[in-house]
């Protein structure tokens, strides 16, 4: 059972990487896309995360970690995807801060996410 859960966590992370690649995040460019584009990519990839519902959570990072069981790398990729979208800057910074606090607290230092921080 533990192997199955670990495979599912890895599968979600790989799915997020595939979505990031299709949105143009991994080719070195600074992409610009909308939340609608992300929702469409999530749907085409069969991603089990309901983006609309997730963004209405009081603490989306906690939801991803506790409910979706997302890996540290998956969380980093998810925040990267959201950070390059047209979501308002205050929401992006709040998500980024929560993710950095969570990852840093675990000892997982993300150079990529720290480079987005406006602090």
C-alpha cells in the first residue's frame, strides 16, 4: 500500500512537470498565460487538482500537502506554474510565502521559488 501511495505522489509531480513543460515553463522563457490556460492543461493531463476549488481554500499549500499529498518538488512546480499566470500579485505572493515557509521548514530550499520572492 505504501508503494502505491508513493507512486501516486510521484505521478502527480510528473503530471505537474508535464503541464509546466506544455505551458512553456521549462524552456528557459518567461511564459505568460492565464488561469484558464492552466485549468485547460490540468484537464487535458487528467490532473486531479481542481484549481478553482484549490484557490478558494483558506490555505492552499496546506490543502495540497495534506489532502493531495503533493511532494515537495510537486509543490515547487505548482507554485512555479501559478506564479507565471495572470493570478493577481497579492495572491501569488501569499501562495509563494506559504510555500516557502512550508518548504524551508522542512529543510527543502528552493532556489527557484526564492528567486521569485519580492523580499
